[in-house]
C-alpha cells in the first residue's frame, strides 16, 4: 500500500508511459508583449502587470550524469520561499478554516519532493518529435501542484509547460525584482483588498473575468517564450539553477526534438475555464492564433467566462476537446447545464465525461497527502490519465473506459442519496463529439 508523502516526504512516481525518468525545469522569461492594466491596484501597484512569464517544464529526461548536471531525481514540491507559500495557503483557506493545517505542517511540507530530475537533459524521442502540452492550474495552484498529472503526460512522450499564473490566484509567486533589486512576493489576492481607479467598483465576477483575460495572455506568452528558447539560447529567459552557459547546453538537448505545431492545452478548474476560453475565442489583441489541436478541461469553472461566450468564427475548426468532471461539478446543476450546452454545441467538437468517486481536488496532488494512504487518490489519477492519454493519441473511443458506451446527454442516474450512481473510478459518458461518435454501440455506463 502506498505511503502518504507526509510520511515518506516524497510523492510516488507517476510515469505510466515508456519514459520512466521525468525532467523538470523552471523558466522565467520576459513576455513578447509586456502589458499593464492600470486598475485594479494592490498596495499601490497594478495587479495585472505582465513584466514576466513563469512556467515549469516536465519532459522525458536523460538521467545520466553529465559534466554540468548532477540531479538527485527529486524536486521540491513547494516552490521557494516556502514560508510565503504556506502563508498564501493560510490566507486562501482562512486562519479559522483549514489554513492552520499548512502552518502546523510547515516544517514537514517544506521537505516534500516529487520524483523528477532537475534540469536534466531531454532524452531523444523514441520516434516522432515531442508534442507540446500547456497546463493551466486552478485557484491556489502552483506550477507543481499537478506534478502527478503533468509527469504522467510527460512519460508518454510530451513536453508539458505548466504555467505559474501571476493573476493573484496562486498562493504566492516571486515577481521580477523592482528597481531596488529586492525580491517581491505576490500572495493570494482577496477581492476586498483591491483598489479600483473608477468610481464604480466592478463585481467579484468581473474581477474573475479580468483574471481570466490575464491568464489567457500568460498561456500565449508561455508558448511564445518556449518557442523563443528553442530558436535562440540568447533569448531573454532564465532556467532556475543554471548559468547562461549551462542553459545553452540544456537547450541543446531540445534542438530538433519538439513539434511546435502539435499543441494541446489542459487545465483544471479556473485553468480549465481558461483553456475553454482560449479555444473558443479569437486571440487577444496583437497575438496570433495558437496552433491548438486538442484541449482538455478538468472540472472547468465556467463562472468567469462571459455569458454568452464570444465564440470564434463558426467556419474555424475548433480543436477536439475533452472535459472530465468530478461528480460534484456534474451534480451542480446550473453549472453542468451550461457546460452541457457548451459541449453539445454543433461547432464545439467536445467530449464530456464524469469520473465517479472523486472530488474537485482529485485532479491535483493534494489528495495524495491523506495520512491514511494515497492509494485511492492514485487509483482516480490513473483513470484520469488513461482518459487523457487516449484522447491525446486520438484514440478516445478505443479506451477500455469508454468503448461501447452511449452518451446519456446529461440524463445520468442518481442513487437513493441523490448523488450519481455507480462505482468508484467508473466513467460516465455524457457527450461524444460527432467526429468520434459511432452507432454500433450498446448503452452501457
């Protein structure tokens, strides 16, 4: 039985694919289009000031020791400075709520690691070049909060770019130093702490929409930054822990190994909503359209999305989309009905499923911290990964979790307790895109 990371101080290895060694690097880069929104402000500074873009890279690694690399195969799960992140979670959860847990476990949590080789070279592809997946985290997430999910995708032969959003939704982020050179920390932002220059203060929902717009730009900038790094080692970016000389050597392992035209997006909660917004709307001003082929939304939070969503030109071919819900988001009827309508739209090209037995956090690393053991959490993550991987391979209907099932179009069964009926880990199929639907199937869920 797997041991809780709170006892072993390390998350379990998540590498179901052919690549068993996962590399990890943290990138900080100057955006191609710096932008500042004057309002709102926090402590006198514009909150939405895009001076820098930050993301982690998960990738198939070559763990062999080289002249410039000597990683131990483990990476700290809590980004530095740990104290700022613990305080950020305490702020998010509330001192009177669950925030005390992070404060009480600060010493132990600070030692948590996950299996990955820091700044190791990329291993040569087994066959074709590596596709790219950009991942967007949810509220109170970090670039490491979904290490299990991102590592599993990387093990299948993908380069995963996990965005560190700087829209005030993370527990804490380290911002670009100011003129004084001092380190600046942006903690989780609460709406009442903001100051607005206009006389009419926008609502919380309008603030979330501003965050959404900022997140979308960060997704664009993450892709552009990575392309810039692949094309030029002299780009305005840094790899944490590597000098400029060693960064050049690290980048050499990526030369001619990445398919920049095979891009997928994935995200959880607020990040899932951001992914859906990216694929359904035109690019932000001054940006070119991303070459997105597939999109994955995990328990997407739709409330920040404008209603109705400004759809792309119907003539455009929208990317194939997979939405994976936990039961809570499916049983949330007003939210699910909107999601169902979005997925069933003729132009959406979407698939919608629910994985039974989990909750909203089941897509992240957090459930593995259960002191009684992470076995059930790993079980659900394996189901989520199987759905993800089959979808990325364009073999979604061939997955043993989906094959021979007929979509219920939202008319799912409930048990006597009012909740969705079925066994833990069972997949309920709600919507199947027209491009993947088939007629010779039996109605089994």
